[in-house]
C-alpha cells in the first residue's frame, strides 16, 4: 500500500525551494521558487534536435486553509513532446524519497482547437477483461512506483498550441479502496506546466487514424484500427484575437461570493466564450438521422425519449426540447424520470420507463456528490458497480429499453478540493464510475452513449460548478439525440433491451 494514502504530509514541511528552471532561451536559472515550477517541455524532432520551449513561472502566496499542499510539482523531472506520435511523456524523479508513487494527472491542449490529453494510466483503468465471460479483475498495482506517464492528444490541425497539465492526486486509488478520505492536490498549486507552456503540433487526427488503421499495433488504446473519426472539436472562433491558453477553471477556498482578484480570475467563465463546436460531419448539426415518417410508421404514435437521473438529466431534457423546437419535430417528446442513484432502478421507476421508447440513464452525480443538508460518504466503486448492475437487471426484467450515457465531469469546486473533501465529484472518481458504466453496458448488451468529445474539453465550464446549461450542454444534447435516432434507424443491437 502507499506510505500515505492521503494528506501527503505536514503543511509546515511544504517549503519554497530553489529548482533549476528553463527559460525561453534555453538557459538555466536557479532563482525561481518551487511553488509553481517550470518543468522542461522538450520537443523531439525527427532529426533528434531538442528544443526547449517553456519559460519560467512564478507563484506567490500562502497556502489557503483546508487544502493539501501539492507534492507532485516537486517530483516531476521532465515533460517531453513527441510530435509525430501526438504524444506527451511525463517523467517523475527516480528517487526513493518520492511521496507520490501513483500520480493522477489531467491535461488539456488549447489553441485553434481543444483536446484533452488521454493518459495511458487512465486508459488501462483499474479493471480489465480477463476471460471470455467479460468478468473483471483488479490490475491496479499500488505496491510499485509509476515513473513515467504517457498521454496522447488528437487535433484536426497543426500549429502551435498551449498545454496545461495539472496534478489531481499524489497517489491514485485502486478499485477496492475507499476514496472518501483521499484529498486532491491543492488547486492553487497543482500546475505541472508553466503558464506559457506550448507545443508544436505536427500530426492531425486524420493522419493518426490512417496510421492506426495501417498498423497492427494501435498508437493508443483510444485509437484502435477500427476507430472512427472524432465527431467534432471545440474551435476558437474569434477572428480578431489569437487563441490564448485555456487554463483550468476552479473555485478557490473561501471564494464563494468573494470579489477577491484571485477568486474572480480562477472562476471566470470568459475563457470559454471564444469557443464553438465544429462537427466533423456537418450533417450531425441537422439531426440527419431523424426520420419523421419512419418513426410514425414504426410506432404510429409519438416517440418518447426519457432521461433517468436528477438535475443533470433535467437539464438534458431542457436541451432536448430546444432542438426539438428548433427543428420543428412534432412526433418526438421528452421527459425526465427523476431519480438519484442506480439503486433507484427498481420496479417503481421501471414501470414508468417501460412507457418510454428509450430511456437515457445517467446516474452518478448523487452517488459522488454532497447531499443536501448533510454530509454522507460517496458510493465506492465496488458499491457503484453492484448497484448499477442490479439496476440494469431489474429494468431488463421489466422490458425497459435503455441506453447508458457517460457521466459528466464536474469543475473543481471548493468542497471537492478541501481536505478532507465533502464532495467527491472529481475526475478520478467520475472516471471510475464511467468505466463501470461502460463495462456494464458492454456486458449486458446495452447501448453506451459517449459524448466525451463534446463535454470533456469543456469539463470546467459549468457556471455553478455542476450543471451544464450553456453551449456545451446544448451540443451534448444534440449529439445524444442524433445517436438515439441513429440507433433507432439502424435497429442497433440491444435497442430492445435484450
């Protein structure tokens, strides 16, 4: 087990230290403090030339209360970019004194387009298939140290892009560990890259998919030879201003209703306004799979789409109705089955769901979130797996036609970044839930709707740090509607809940 599972040390031990920093000219200086270090981003060219691209960074100020200091900053040795593979390699120091043995990091690339960085440690997950029966076993080995984490990005155009990598957990948790007492890295000091870090992108999404299709060894697990082109990207749409780095938005401690500069800057929504979603296939923006006549002929009645869940499903229905009205669709209706947990998937709600032509299930926010008026521990991963599987079996026995959707990330709010947290809707937990959702969808032959290309690059844009009421939520709803109509039109296996 880890020497420390959370709260990675005494705050008094979190001292400012001097560390070599690479500036824009590639010169080394030892005058910078270590609260926000400048890590070397090294570009690997085809001719093996090494080019230092990152300037120095500074951070000042005392640690806010109720947070855990960031140890990951001091334990990163080097970050390398390999352009022809669209790959980022984060190397941690080879030291027996390291406190962070299993780091969990998060990254985004911004510029003309946005892309999340998909890390191999996340792609491997904490569960894998180990036999033909689709059973799962633990593979998370928390007795060994992770020295290198490799990530991949995918972008539709080349050029210079900003890169931001943050540390989320000093030590990640395995499937069977209770994550409730584990603290996130301090959001004010969790940056592993300097504010002006950038990379030169040389490989596009089309080239990546072409190379993957021609290779017997996929470049990355998210791009197997059978992968289809991403259905779209967030694009910078301000023609008069060059793109600026899209830094992670978060709610600092003691920032609720505060007008302090640090709070206004960290929580500002202005950073998202220049972006709009560009579909890879223009027909996706027109609900091209919807066929009024076919739906009427098949059912001879209105086609009912239900969203099972609480407030996020409520907002999804609002967005559904926006598109139905905009495209003047008269033979489709939407509604919400208001429920909070996978364990709610029993007879009571099942009997309502059987009246829906399709029910989009999205349950996870209440499982991980702070409950109204009281603090109750979040649902652990094994408990969530059991609850959702039982719920699926309950509803299948009633003949409910359903699809499972990917659960939304939540921006880093003050109650999820305080230590210990009282809200656990952080990316590591939501990733664990989503792996379970996708696993059970495959196991029980249920459609899985992954709108990650829309939601993940804008994961921190929810104005209230929870609900996606803006363009990102509306775009997700359009994609889900398109997927529903596609499944109906093509009679996708599992549509009938079999």
